[in-house]
């Protein structure tokens, strides 16, 4: 594999990412799946990097899940999105930071639609005004939150306490980067590095000392694929997708997986347990799975945040092997204790996959 | 006084037209931007449909030019700077500051191969064992077609229509020669390594010219080349440096995954970089659909540009095979001769 070839492609997919003054919108599901990722994005941005990031409790779902499940019409979605932009306009911001990949894809698609068909934009403005009395401006920049961390990756590296390096061998950790499908597959020029060889997570991995694994099913869906999972009878497809990816990455012996989508880390994490319990197959070392992280969690680990404060105890796949490789200290007895020290109770451990 | 013709481009079309014009007693200057004549032909090994060595054809033409005495003057490493209309003919200024008073100009700037990197999903320039048809031809010249790690490939796949008939890259036209070149190269791989399995992934097989259909049949019946109707969606590298490709067999109606040792991209033709520049300098029309030069018509004035005294030949007016290019060059010479002697 020639990295130079990828670099040439990356040159064609540069995007302007402001490094400050963002209106931030959360994901519907990430706070349940990975409860501390968005919290730590804000903490790192505001406290560690001194950035101005604003959020409001009046923000709602963007409707993206309903849109991609074919249960909400685009016309309705546009009004919802227009309302989000009205909140940004009222707060005095022009840069829009999106936590969710599907929301990011949806905002990109809708802005493109409005720019292509101005009459639809006017209709949406009218509908929003009639329904809520609000007015809005289209953001000057729409960035996925991973774009912003990518942009600030060197600042984070400069403050890093740990690197993506195996402390015992001194070698870079082998990292699988998995990009959410709605990040750049629909609009390649809106994603850092394009759709075929996205650079957004690869750039973070490089900057923080790791080495990216390019495996055959890299581009394949994580297994969330809305209609595969939300339609209950299709869930076998969801599991098959994830299984296909793990079988493909297995020969490369990755140390960890980094993701930038709400669903991807969840499915790559949870389905490993299902595969292990139903087939007896595990993909990590010594009966473990391959730990899966959000990019905020990886940024937090690199910057020295406590793994349990980052919420890593709610992962299905134990993160301890990765923490040991990076040389990050942790208190095993604190793993299942809440912030107030209260015992949260230990989960039932599975039979076939090592969870600590 | 002899008539003077400036031929822009020293590929097969330019050389053949120069030979025809010199044979009719005209003085010809061939202006070639590189340091040697031959164009793409100089980089090819054997030619369809009958496997003639490209070098033999090229040498014949080069010898002809050498023996044309002072009737053909070759100016390499030069480009046309400007062309000005004069009372009689055209004043052609070259980049080396040489000025030629010409009675006619023949544009034979040819074509460029499609840049395979643009089809990002095929991994050219990234994965070691992804080649273009031109790269493979270079290896045929060396009589060795090996993988990056020095192994003889056990499986090779050819992808047709790379940069042709593809709206995504704004090339909606057919490049004409890639289908038959793929059949030729697939057969040559089997000649070189009979044990190697060869697959051709095609959209349509356009075996339009004489002997092409026989080549296609021989590739299947004699060499055992597999033909699969389906376009490639993506290419990835496996842990052992092989290539995993995903396609669809549209005759079976099923997706297909194949692991091969080498992937050959049949790159199409595109208008060369000079086209835009020459269109401004010589006031030539360029087609908005395929970006090649437009001729005055497609029938009786097929080598005439819209500007008086300027003529066109070869692949600068659209994809052509080598035999068609040479015929077109002779036709252009005839048109110029008629124009000058009218």
C-alpha cells in the first residue's frame, strides 16, 4: 500500500473547518450508548482548548432516523432542520457543529437542496415562520464534531499524556478507523479526505501516534444500516455485516477501533459479544474482543482523562487490554462505581468473551 | 515553390500524415512537444488484432521519415506558441522562437490516457498490484508480468471501461479500443502464464472491427479467459497483499467477491491537455460533450477544422484504433493536398 497515493486523494478533499465559535447539537442516541463522549467533547473544547461552544436544551432530534427509515417526509424534516438553524441564528452563531453522523449527512443534503432549489428554501422559511414565528440563516460552516477534533488534533497531541503506542514494544498501535456511512458517502467533498479513503479519523490516529489498518471491508457498513436493525426481522443482516467486517480485519490483528458515528461503535462493540456467545469466536487477544471507541473517548484517553470518567465501563468489550498497552493507569475496583462513588453493580459476564 | 505544412504532434497520425504529404511533394514540419516521435505507440508492445510488434510499425514510419530527405523536418521539444493569419497562409511561431510560414496546419495532438487515480475506488496509485493497461503493456515489453513481491500472478482481473461511458467522470463516450485491448492482454497473460486464471469484467463487449470477434472467441475457447458482465464497485488490499474486488455478475443477477493477485484497469482515451490551449490559439471548436476537437462535418469534411487552412487528424477528434488513426491521417493528407492544389 502506498500512502502517497492516499495523500494525493486527500488533497482533493480539503474542507474549511473553523476552529472556534460553534453552535453544538447533540445526537439522539449517543448519550445512551456512550454517555460521556459528548460531555467530554465539550469539556475538551471549552476547558482544555479554550473554545467557545454553545448548546441549548431547546434543540430536538433532526428527524434523520425517521428520514432514513422512510417514516418522515423530507418536507417535514426540512422544517425541523430550519428550526435548529433558527436556534443557532438566535444564539448569534454561524458555525454549526454536529455530533451525529446521520444528522451531519442530513444537514448537508438539505442545505445542498436549498442551494439547488431556492424555491424550496423559501417554502421552508414560510412554513417555519407560520408554525413557530422563527426565522433562520443557513450556517456558514457545518462541521461534524469529528472534523473539529481532526482540525485540533495537533493541539490535542501537544497536550497528550499518552500516545497510541504500545508501551511494551514501542510500536504504534494498529488502529481500525471506521467512518459512519452518512459522513461522506453521499457528499464526498463535505468530508475530510473524501468517501473512499476518509482522512478524518486517520489524521487523528496519525497525530496521536498510531498506525491505521486498511483492511478489505473497511468501507462496509458497521451493521447498523437503519433498515437492517430497526426492522426487527432484518436484524440478521445487521449481525452479518458486522461479522463480515471482523472476519476481514482479523488477519491484521488490530489493537483497537475508532469511530465517528453514533451507531457504529455501538454495533461493532455489542455484536462482538453476540458473535462470541453464539459462535464462540473472539477477535482480540487472549479471548478478548477488539476494544471500540468514539473519537472523543480516544481524545480523552490521549489527554489523560480517567477511563471510567470517560464512560468506558459501559462498553461491552473490555477496554483494559488497550489501557495496558498504552500504559494508562486505572483502578479496577472503581470500574462500576458512579461519580459519587456509589456502587452501580456489576453486569453479568458472558461465557465466551473475556470482559476484564 | 513547394507548399509548407506544419503538423502539430509526432504520434502515429502526425508521422503518417507527414509521410503522405511529403510523398505528394509538400514540405512538412513535425512539431513534437516531447523529445522523440512515436506517441503512445512507442510505449506499446504488441498490437491487436494480429499481435504485430508495435516497434516494427513505429520503425517503418521512422525510417520513412528518415528517408524523406529534406521533405520532412522534425522539431522536437517544441510547441506552437501562436498562429497568425497572413495574406497567404499562416505564420506559425514555435516555443523555440522558430517561425514557419505555412500554407496549412494539421493538428494531430492525439489523446491522453484517462488518469486511473480519478476512479478512487479502484485504488490505482495506492494498492501495489493495481495497474493500468499501459503499465501492463510496459511489462509485456519486458516479457515479465509479476506482482509487486515478484510472484507470478495466479489470478488476474481486467476491468473494462475505466474512464469511459462513465458519467461520474464526465466521460460518457466509448473509447473504442479498450474492449479489444483487454481481450488481447488477457490472452497474452495466458500465453505467458498458462496456469494463471484470467477474468474480464465488462459492461458490454464492443467487438466491432475485423478480426475482433475471432479474438474474443479464441480468448474463451483457446485460452480459457473468463468473461463476467458486471462493473467493479470497489477494490481493497488483503493482509497478504492480494486484492479483494467486489462486482456484480449481471447475467446471474448476483453480487460477486473475488480475490486476485493483479488488477488491470483498461483506461480510456481523453482529450489531451493541449486541446484547450490549441483551440484558443488556432480558433478551433471543441465538443462540449466529449471535449475532443470538432471537425467541419462527419462525412465529406471529416478532417477540416472550422478555421480555413487548419486540418485535424487522429485521436484528437475522438477515440480511434491505430489502423483508424493511420487511415484518418492519410485522409487528412489527401484533404490538405486538395486544398492546396485547388
